C-alpha cells in the first residue's frame, strides 16, 4: 500500500473530533515513536475522559515509571489502581468519572493465559516451570505487546471501564502486537518441533535424519540442556494451541471493533513524522485505521515574517555604524532580538513543512491536534490538564 | 552511544565521528537498530550490512542479527544448515529459548571488528535507553544460561571487551528534560552495576543557548523576562535609540519569543544541574540547532562544539590509537 492510498477508505466517513472520539470509543490505542510524549498524551486522554464522567483507565507497557511520573504517583501496581479523585477532578467535572491506571506485567498476564487454557493444574505448572516458557514472554518479539492486547481484552470484558487507553512501547516494533498472535501461534505450531514432540514415545528416532541433524547442530551451539527445555515445553504445551488460537481471534475482534480507535502521537521532527506515517501504513495494512493524530512539542512561531528576512535585517542592523544617538550596544541587542525571532520562525516553518499533508496521508477525516512545546516540564496533573485542553480545543 | 528515543543520538554519533575523523582517526559507525536517519544526514542511501564510506575517514554499516548469524554460522562450519534453520522457523525458537542471542550475535560481530583493528574507533548507535541495558547485559545473561559451546565463548569474549575501559565505553546521550534525564540516570546506574562497562562523558543535547546579552549589562538585565510589559518597554527603547523603529506587533512578538526561550532555557539548566548532581561524570553540552533540519553542515557545527569541550576534558577520550566501542 503506498502512502497516497492511506485513509482513502475513510473519505465518506464523517469528520472525527477528539471530543467525539473520546465519547464514542471504548478502546484507544496510542502509537508513536520514542520521545514524542506518548505516555503523557495517553494519560491526558484518560483524564479528560474521566473528567467528562467516564470510568477510564490508562494502561502502559513501558518498563520505565513514566506514567507514574505523569500522574504524580510513586509507582504503579500490576493491577489497576484507582487514582484519587482529588488529584484530577475539578469542581465542574461530572462526579461519575473515575480514573484508573495500570502498568502491565506481561509475564503475569501470560501465566494467567496458560492457567486458563491448561488442562488442569499439573499441565500449567509444568509449563510455568519450563525455562523456555519463561523466555517466550520476554524474548519473543511482540509478545509483551501482545500481552498488552490480551490484558486489554480482559479489561474490556470485565466491564469496569467505559474507556481503556493503551500506551504502546516506544520502539520501532511498537506495532508488533498486530502480528504477535500469528507469531506466537506459528512458534507453537512449529513443524519441526511437532515432529520431534508429537510421537513422544519414540522420541528423536521418529523425527527423521534431517531433523536429527538439525537438532544436533543446534545442540552444539546452544547446548543440549536448552534443547531439552524446548522439547519439554512443546510436549507440555500439547493440546493448548486451540485455546490460544481462539483467544487470539477474540483479541483481534476487539481491535477490529468500531469502538476501538488508533491514535498516532508524533513530534514535528522529520524522523518522527516519517515513523508515524510508517505506523499508519502498518495499521492500514491490518485493516484498521487511524482516527486521530496528536503532534506534540510543536515550536511556537511569533509573527509571520520569514526567518531569512529577519536574519538579514539583523545582519544589516549590526553593520550600521554607531552614532552618538544610536549606540552599538542597543543595535547589537536589537539585532539579537531579531535573531531570536528568526530562530523560532526557521524551526517553526521547518516543522510545519514536515507536517505538510500529513493529515491527508495519515487518514482523511481523522482528528488532528497540535500541542506546542510547553515552556515547563509535563509531569504534573496541571500539565496534563493543559495538554488535554490543547488537544480538545484545537479545531480539526 | 545510548539514549532515549528522540534525544538526537544518531546526530551526536555522527558529530563524534566527525570529531574523530578530523583528528586523523578512521571511524566506523555501526547502526544496530534498523534505519536511524544517519544515512540521510550524510546524503547517502540507507545503510546495508556491507560497509560504505560516509565521508573522509568515516565508514558506516548496519549490523542485523540475521546477517551476523549467517556470517557466524558460516565461520563456524555450519553454513550449510543456516538456510534451513531460517526457513524452518527454528531460528526464532532458538532465539526465543536463548534470550539475548540476537544481541550477542551483534555484539560478537562488533567485537570481531574491534579485534580486526580495521578502525581506530567504532561508534555503536545502540538501541534506545531501556533496550540498551538489555542489549549490553545479554552476554552476561547468556553466560549463565548456556553451559557450553561457541555461543558461550562468544559471550565471554564480549564480556571481556565490555569490561575493559580501554576497549569499550558507553556514552549516554540525553536532552535536558525531565524524562530523558531521569532515564539517562537510571541507565547509567544499570549499566555500571549490571554490565560493569565504563561510562564516558554524558552528552546533553539540544540546549537552548541563552547567549543573549540581554541577560546582563543593560536595561533588560534588570527586566523580568516573563514580564511582557517591561520586556516590551525595553525592546521599544532599544529600537528608539537605534533609530530602527519596530511595530507594536513586532515588539510584542519579540517579547513573547524571548520569554519562551528563557522559560525553556530555565527548565533546561535546572535539568542539566539535576543530572550533574545525580551523575557525577563530565557533561558535553550541545546547542539546540534552530535550523530544524539536520544535514552535514549541522553535524559539523555540533562537531565544532564537541571538539572545543573534549579538549578541556581531564582525560582525552578520543585520540587514542586503540580501537574502542562506545
């Protein structure tokens, strides 16, 4: 799919605003590259929803304690925590709102999934004790992200929340959760290992010479213990694939629902914008679409004069000879003022250039908001309020 | 070189490479996490596994685990099975079974390059901060997990390289903002405690230089830079005595710009100070470039700024003949 095609399916759809997006969504998935304020934005969306009377929760997979920082909390538990009303609620807010937050524990989520589909305690214990199993939850690409989706499914099923805002991890693989169910199933269904493990009575002998050679080669490199662990895992896992497959399907169905929305977060830097477009493409490839774009850390511009013009005015001013009535120091300062202005005009117009047409490419009809670079740091509820205000007043 | 996403790590890597190349060293930049934008800054195509020359004295390549693996398998007489491993999906299983295997392949390749002495300096554009720790702890983890075999040898060779400050150092890159600073501090401690790798100076990138003389010696020196009315009066006065009239709108724009710049600059100095307090290592500070676009001229400006500061560091970091990874 090329970039120009993005969002063509959305042409006929009504324009979305962040207010309507918040009102009509049950799940919002925030995606974007690192350092663009994704976690903070996710928290701001959840707070805004809570303030409008919804029971909202923000879920982060970020190993750092950033969300906790943003909410002014000392730390987050792996279970949902209700944030004290007095921290975020304002006097004119609807009192029915509730704000929760949680930091995902992918391993615990995976364990629960195993326990759920295991045929009894014995099977689940055998799997949980296996060291290959322990690696899956941390080392298999996208598994952590997938567990976020799994948790999302659980939170959605439990009915405690009107809106779930999910923050995805800041990596190039942030969208791996889209492919993760397949990857996991592919791994669990690996043909070679099924050959090795299925006829458990005859073991390697039944596997054929080719497979044996392969397994021996692998053992030489990583050691027989590791290979034994892998084989033991596949034996222990037998019979559970179906449960996992069904679960993966219902997670996918949840993501595909019309009340699940993707919001891209970016900064106006060229690399971040390109990353956002790449994310949009991948989301589009999976048949979902981006409903909102939030551009954080946009530099303010002051006035409308071109940066280069301001710079030549400054240079000209510096070149003027000093006179008694026009001292060099005053002219110097004046030229510096013009340079300051020029700096912001240059960076601002470059950023706007980077963003040119991005709305069209990311999805026609999507809500777009620009959040300027805040002069202060963003780790307080007040700052989150400010961000929310900027997102929700920006005309689309 | 490690740092949180969006702090300009790749740009800093490029600037440091320029500094080293100027002093006559041959430099290799190794990209380990997909495309980084480095190639764009130098105006070349995306990097490949095969090395290319970016500019005089600077080469670059990307090191992917897959390419490193097939090269390694071939070097270990296992080339024949490499393709089958990939096609059967077993590789993914093995990589999952041995967490950090992909990292060790990449680090092993870097170690090989270091020992080949083909370059005086190897700059590794490492994964973003949190992942940098797991990237660099992977050899230690592997030593525990895998009892035997060539992978274990590989891991212990890499550990030897990482724990020798004359062979490898980590330079952290951050911006003077709360979250990146906090992450840099966490990363620094994690790296020292868990990897035992030496830390070079930390680079604080994107500083708004408040080099306006308005902060001293003149009417504005006493002006509260957040007080718009006072600010506008001072600007207006300067304009009058210079015989260079400005419109009210212009004066107001200038005042707003100065206030904003000053506010950001104050947040930044506060964060840079916090960083010094928590992390007692030398800082190299780089200015924010208002150009908005990073190309070779910008990298050269950053290199100039780095050179000036590196000269005043207690121990020369760059300029030793020995190969070094950062």
